[in-house]
C-alpha cells in the first residue's frame, strides 16, 4: 500500500502529521507507563513487607515460668458432713399427773441428775403412806407367827403337840414372811412413784425447749405413749457423720489395714484451717445400694460445747502418710476432655504440653503425681497466651501456697482427696 502524506499549505513547517508519527508517540507512552508501574510496585512491596516482619516479631509472647514446688505433704481424703449429738434423749414422765414446777430455762446446759420438772406428789405420797402401813401390819403378823411356831417347837419333844399342828404353824410363819415381803415391795414401788414425780436429766448436755407448761396434765404411760416433756443432746463428745463413696471406702480400708482408725481434722464453714481434731470411730456394716455410699462417723472432744449438732463441716482423713510431691497452681493445668496437661518451656524457648496425672489440692496448689520433673520450667503466668510449638520469651515467676476457704456443698457426699504440707 502507498503511503500518502498530506501537507497543509497554511500550517507551519514543523506541523506534519502522519500515521507513522502517531504510532511512534504511542510506544513512548507505553514505555513510560510501564516504568511508572514498576516503581510504584517496588515501593508497595517494600512497605507491605514491613508490617509482616513487625507482626512476626510481635508474635513472640512473654510468659512466666517456675520450677514445680517440691514439698513433703501429708495426704488426706476429704469428706463433707454434719455434726450430730453423741446421745439424744427424749425426756418423758414415768408417772402421770399435773406439772407443778419447771426448773430450767429453754436451751440451758444441764448436768446429769439435775431436776427439770416436778409433778404433783400428793396422791403418790398418800399411796406410799398406805403401803408403809401395810408393811407394819405384815411385820406384826410375822412376829405373831414366829412366836407361835417357837412355842410348838419347845413342846415337840414332849409329844404335847401333834405333827399336823406343827406343820400348820410352820406354813403360817412362811405365809407371814411372804406377806411382809410383798408389802415391802409395794412400799418400794410407791416410793419410786414419789421419786418419779421429780423428773431429772438422764444425761448431761443442752436441753431443748419445754413442750409443756405448769398445770399441764402429763401421761406416764409406758413407751412412746408417755408425754414428751423436752429433749437433751449430749455434746461432749460430739459426733461428725459423713458418707463415703465406694472408691474412697476401699482406699481407706487399704490405708488403715493395720487397724489404726485414723486421725481426722475438721474445719467449719467459716474457717480456713482444720482446727478440730478427732478420730474415726465407726463405719457402717454395708454400703447403701441406692447411693453407692457408706456411712462413717468420727468423734471429737467438745469441752466448751461450741460445736453444735447440724453444723456443716469439711473433714479430712489421713491416708497414705507423708510423701515428697511436686506442686503447681491449678491455673497452670489445661484440660482436653479427660487428658490433663501442663505447658513447659524447653531449652530452645519452645512451648511443649506434658500429660500429667493429678493428685489432690494442698493450700491452693495441685499435686502432680506423674508427668513432671523438678527441673521443668512450668508456664504459670500468661498461660492462655502460650501455645504448644510456639516460641516464647520467658521471665522468672514463683509458686506459692495460699490457704483457701472452703465452699459449702449440698449433701454429704465425699468431695476429693486432699493433702497438707508437713510443717
């Protein structure tokens, strides 16, 4: 194809347009545009890489590490339960009659033999006087029978008295002796009735409120038919009743196979330490098939009567003796369903998860039965920021025991095993 060039006569000499000229200017523009894009891309790549490097540096977190605390501990099994009186007595009258006096205040501490109630004694005193008169009459009849028999005994050798008469007088003497014995027994019964009008405390302890007032007629029928006057609870010693699971029962049986009943320590709901000491004195003869637990009981001295039936308590029973144990805070332990792990930092500052077997709590720290060594660096601070396999920065931390107050739980089921530091 022929190239056609058009020259405008009116145009300046340099203003010449052609298709070739247009193509040359377009190539230059493309080159400049490519260069500009390369420069912008390089700058963008340079500054885009800086946040990534900064983010990588920021990903190294700092955690607190410490070696497991090694201490000698005394192992305990922990139970919850309630205090109960060592004796409970319902005070009921032995005889019937109106109440004429009350000799205690509701809630008093009473001693064995202390007078509590008085019933009207007049009818019983009259019956006693009658019984004593019958005794005197029987004694007189006995003396007469003895004299008659003595006389015939003296005449027996002279054959002045027949054998049948002697037998009759002997029988009369024996009847008089029996009559006196019966009269004397009735008199003692009437004397007891008078004594029973004075109702005394059968045991020492704290008395409940009175169920009757002065003037009330009370019944002295035998058994539960008698009127209830009040109740007394013996508080020294006092019992602590609890239920043990089958597993803890079997463990206790093995721990105390030598026949030692086991020392117990108890703390109350508002106490941080186990200040009440006692001993295990009773285990029931069978487990309850419905709950799978067995009843147990400890006995404690309570001389000031501070402990009261019904109080909640947390009891621990010695088990396993003294052992050297590794302890870590509960917060350092992670759970993956049934698997328990502890995060440790290796020599290369990389976090690793170690499976562990847990023991009981002691002063806020968890005993590690297996899985850790005394030289391990356990993550105890900023635990949630540490991830297995991640590189971390470390700082020194410490593990300290802190006694924690108990939290009451419903029911009387065993809570867990525990331990205490050997002081």
